[in-house]
C-alpha cells in the first residue's frame, strides 16, 4: 500500500524536507507553491465553466492524484504532467495542496503523458492538440504513424490535426472562436494560403451581404441573420456552411494541381503520377463536369470536360447518361488524367481523348474521320478534309469568347463604380424624399431585411441629418446592393429614373478600347476553286 506523505499540515519546512521521499511512484501531498505548470503543456485555452466544475469537485475531495516529475536543479519543485486543470481549480476550491504521484520521467515519456492526458479532455482545442503532437514528434523523433500508435489514435486523426498548423491566422482565429468546426478547418488547411484566404473571404463583406451575394464573397461563410445588431463582433455575425457543402464548393471553385497533390490523402493518385513518369506518359487535366467552373479555370492549362474523355484503365466509371457504373475499356491511346475540379478531385487514372484514332472509345468519331479522309482523297471536297470540331469544342470556344467579353465589360463597370455611386448620391441629395418620391418608391419596393446591408458606404456618401435624408440614404443603400462589379449593369434603369445615364458615366470613366481593324479578305480569282 502506498503511503501518503502530508507536506502541508503544520510542519516546519526543514522537517518536511527530511521526510520527502524521491523514489518514483511515491504519493505525496504537495503544496501548490511547489507545483509548476509544464511549459510544454500544449493546452493554452481553459474553459471557465470546466474550471468551476472542477473546483466544486475538489471541495468534496480529490479523487485522482495529479502526476508530476521532479524539476532538475530546483529543490522541492515539481513539473505537472497530468492535472493542470486540478492545479488551476485548487485555489478556487480553497485548497493549498494537492495529492500527486512523483515519477522520474525523461522528456519523451513526460511528453507522451502530457499528450495522452490532453486527448482525454473534451475542452482541449484542436490547435492545442496539434501543437502537442508536433512537440512530441520533434522531441521523440516520431513520424505520424509511430506517434499515432504510441498515443492510441488513428494515423489519419493525427495527420489531420497536424495539418491544422498550416492554417493562416484568419482561419486559426475562426477555429479558436468556434465559428467553424475542426471539419471545416481540416479542409481549409489542405489549401494553399492564397486559396485559404479566398475561401474565407472578407468577414465584413459576408456579414453585410445577402445570402446570394455572400456566395460570391466566401465559400465557407454566410451571414447569420439570427445574430442581430451591427455592434456585435464580425465573428458573431457570420456562420459556416455545412462541412459537406464546403467540401463541394472547394472541389468546384478551387483548382487542384498534380504538383500540390497530398500523397497521404491520395496514395493511389500519387502512385499513378509516378507511373506516368516511368512510362513517360503525359498527364492531362480533366473534370467530370461539362466544363470547369470559371473560378477554378486556368487559361494556361486545357481541361477536358466530361464529353471529351473516356476512362481507359479497365475500372468502373459512372456512365454520363445513365449514372450507373460501367466497367471501362483499355486502349493503346490512353494517357493519365488528373481530376482538377469537381467530383473526385485529386483522382488520377488512365483516360482516352483520341477521337481520331481510338475506335474502342470513340467509334462514331473515328468512322466520321475515315469518311472525311476518304472524301478528301477522292477530291470531292477540299473543305471536307478539314476535321470538324465536335460539339464540346465548339461550345468551349463560344464560352471562352463570351466570358472574355463579359469580363471586359465587367471590368469597365468596376472601374466606374466610385463615380457611379458618387453621382447617384449627389442626385439623391437634391431629390425630394416625400412619400410619393422616387426615392421612397425604391425603398418600399426593394428594401428587404433578408438582404443584409451595405449601409456604411451609403452613409459615408450621404449622411442622414433629416427625416428626408434618412429616406434618401435608405434608397441609396438599396441601390448599392446591386451596384457592384457583378450586377452594376442592371442598375442602369435606376440611374435613369434620377436623370443619370449610367452607361455614359462608364464610357467616361473607363472608355471602351478601340476595336482592331480586321485585315481585308482577298478576293478569289476567277476560275479558282
């Protein structure tokens, strides 16, 4: 039976030192003044409610002793390995000492104790846990697999926790403030710092946006309409989408690349990429969608949509038309395809895109190509010898041209936004704001609380000093909801109601570039075919 040495009950300090046993595993009653929290303890956040509950428990008696080790070079001082919360709660419980088991432990053993102790606590934050894992790996020289085995957790769990240390400061704050969960944070941590920032967006813009507009501002956050009041911190005025929604948004909107592929998460894909190098086969970018979302597009890399490739590794692939898995066929023209966006992002497998030669995957296209070649050889039609673009390629060309036109026009409106806003504010300032005025009509027709607000910008340009000014500012706020680079063009009719020509303002601020003259077509000579 282990004896308890009472070191806190009416004994002189010198007498106490004489009876202090230093053998490992000795159960002592140790004064709080001789206990020190470990600087290696990764837990940096303490739940006040949990501390209060612990204090209540200690008042009824300490059921479990803390675990400590002697501090080298410091007489009568002990470093806490397990029991930090009991130590912090003891003063509130009116205690001056705690029962503790003293053990001689090296650094690795001590760190393992700290890590195992913390993983059993429900109030340890994911980031604190991650820092503890990192410290133990550095001190003990463990890799992820060995650390997981030592502390009794899955390799994936440990890996995901360590990945959280790659979060940007804004993401760490969201996690620490409990705005997002560990599930959201793990998905964020897998992205580059630039993509993390893009996925989060600007919190103020999200909080002041409507539900639809917030989707353009952030992949992760939406305005929280239940959190009423602009005086609340920004973190309390937003809420995250579900983890599944966030994962789908990442797959759709953020492009993956083979260079950034994580071998731990995609071991089969990593092996396929190595095989491509050994076989000296190129790797193309593909998507299971009809086309890549504009936000995930890279103009320097061609991405083949679902109609432009067929799986060619003999494994099942979902049929585009029926949605049922169909075993794919192999061919001599296959190469490796990397799913850059959409469902299955990060997968790598062999695909065939050779519509001119592969009769296994593209029988109709090959047949048509042979017919064109035959007609060309017979001389029936020179023009027919030129391969025709298939429907996907024609649609891709049309879409690229259309997007370029839209982006150019949107850029012009974006450049003109400050002037558009200022002139509209000036016009509204001099406009009647009575019940039958145009400003009041806009407020009554468009003002809807679910949109959130962009009132700060309107208030800055048009301060409300009178009742009429309030109506004017409200009207300006409503218009500002749509006066952004994405929807500014649709506000032209509103400008017209106040005698302003929005298009003319845009032309003034951001003139259209002069169209390049196309070279004149040479006239065909008579008799030529």
